[in-house]
């Protein structure tokens, strides 16, 4: 089993936006969460996960950070490097070129996190990556740097904020947690001005053809760069949400069918321009985001097999769905779809997709794949849909089922079903679930 024993914490930022909450003499790395400085949370996380040696790259109020750390025993070797002039995140890392000769973990000094680190490490080494970025859907994508990645997770583009000029995009935000190969140092520009890792180093890696991957996880990773986010992190810590969201623990999910549930029913939807998200669906997803449930879309898309649209067309539609939700502070954690269809005879159909499969609802394959990916307890999860196939898939997966009166409203007549409950729309369904479940 591969492991990571060396880590770097970028604790050099000024954190001026947090000054009103912390005071001018408290560095943001020492902002308290549950009465414990953030940096202490980070170091304990690293120690629990087998890290033996940590480099702290210090800047503004770095002496206060070093003073705090030297008062305790951490069970790891700590190195302090104080920058005399601001160098940016890339420039700060460049100082370690002759210090680290193996793959290492990097954390931003203002990030609160709890994750199954070994899963991340295994994924990085399996991909033989030069750089692996932790990424996740964000509830504020329009002021976040985003990435585009292919089906294997390899990064194909970096989308720097602001994003207003783009029609739509996948909501996959860079989380300021990385695993880097020492090969990275040759791509950090050696210049006197500020060198930003995401702006100045990652693009060079991509242009050079290096293997850069995005590790998409629903776990808790949140920056605390402004007072509102610091307040939210403190609330999440006190409620236990941060720990519960780790993939070390079984998670719960609400599975949503797409058409007629989150978006208006459009026969043979094939263009993102025709997608319209229900207003009440945004509120429903936001309510899920506030809990320890995951929000996951599972959808049959047989028009791919029929030759009426491509996987790329489906991808564009899902980009718009994620963008429209993100505009209003909502996010889905994952989208799964089945491109297959068993019936033949369509002009232009794709023969390789005209098969009996295990992922086309009413089969439960999409839900079972999500269980594998995210360590889900399906018996504590819900399937919310508008068609009888949704109900059968949910039942076969072991989920509780909710049939909606939107979309087909269960009138497709394909299967005999007895859902656990019904609701007028997806928001009403989620409100009912929240009333009956213990959520945080």
C-alpha cells in the first residue's frame, strides 16, 4: 500500500478578510474551530494519517504561528520556513526543491478538512500523476477556481474565476489540497514576483502533457477565508457534520431522477438550451446540502443508444444543470446516467449500446455504483422519482422510495409499484424526509 509521509502547509497568507473576526494580531491559521486552532486540527489530521514530517511555509505573522507550535509536542518533525517577501503559493513551494525527494501532500493553511486520506493517496499513485488535486462540487462555484476533467479524472482545462462569460460548466472546484511529485519543482517559474500555484504552475503542467488529475470527493473540505465561512465551519464542527462526511464512515444519499424531478419534463431533451430547472428543485437540493446526506442524480438516457445524441451532448446538459444550481448556492455531489437501450431498429442507433444492462432503471446498477464509490448505506437512503422505473430501482437497491406528482407522476404504467411515500414535488419530498430523519 503506497503511503505519504511528508506534507507541506501553506500558512503564509495574510488573511486580511478574516481580520474583523480574528483581530489584527492573529494569523488565519490560528483561527479557532471548536476552541482549537485550525492549524492544530490540520496537524492532528496529518499525524493520524501517518505523516512524519511537515514543512510550514510561513509569511504574515509567521512568528506567532511558530511560537504556538513550539509550545506543544506533535509527534512529527516540523520545519519552519519564513518568507521575507511574499512569493505566492508556487514561489513558497519552490523553496523545498532540495528538501523533498518523494511525493508529498500540500494543504492550504486556511482549509478545514476531514477525509479518507488513504483513498486519495491510493488514487494518486494508481494514476501515476505528477499532480493530483482534490476537487469537489461547491456551493459558491462562481467565485471558485474550477477544473474540467475527463471520465478518468484527468484534468483537461482550468477555469479561473470569474465565470460569468461562460454559458455553463461542471461544478468541480479546486479544494487547495494536493499530492505532488517532486517532478513539480521543474515547472515552478524562478522569478522574483509572486508565483501562484494554480495560476502559474498548473497551466504549465497541462501544456507540457504532465499527468494532472482531479480527485472528486464529497468529503468536508472548506476554506475559511472570510468570516461567514469561518462561522459555518464552526457550526459544522459543533454539529459533527465534518466527521460524518468522511468516506471512512457510511454515508446516506438522496437519489434524484433528473427529468420531471429536478428539471421540467421535455420529451427527448437533447439540448442544454431546453433545460429548465424547477425553482422548487433548487431549494430541495440546498436543503440536502445542509445535511449529511449526499445529493446524487441517476438518470436513464436512452437517446444516446438510439443515436439521437452523444455522450458529449449529455455532458453539456449536465454542465448546465450544475451551473443553474450553482447560481443559487446548490450542488449535486454526483451524476450517473445509463446510455443503453435494449430495443433495436432506430436509424443511426449505436449497436454497442443496444444491450440489456444492469444500469438502466428499473435495474439498480447506478445506485449500486454510487454505493461503491461513496461508501453509502442504501437502506438509509432514498430514491425520489416521477416514474415507476425509479421506484423499482430504488426498491431493488434497498432504498426507501418517494413518488412525485411532477413529470410523469407515476402514470407511465410500466411497473406495479408501492412507493414508501408520495409528494407533490421534490421540495415537498425533501421536507418530508427531513422531518422523519435525524439530520445535521
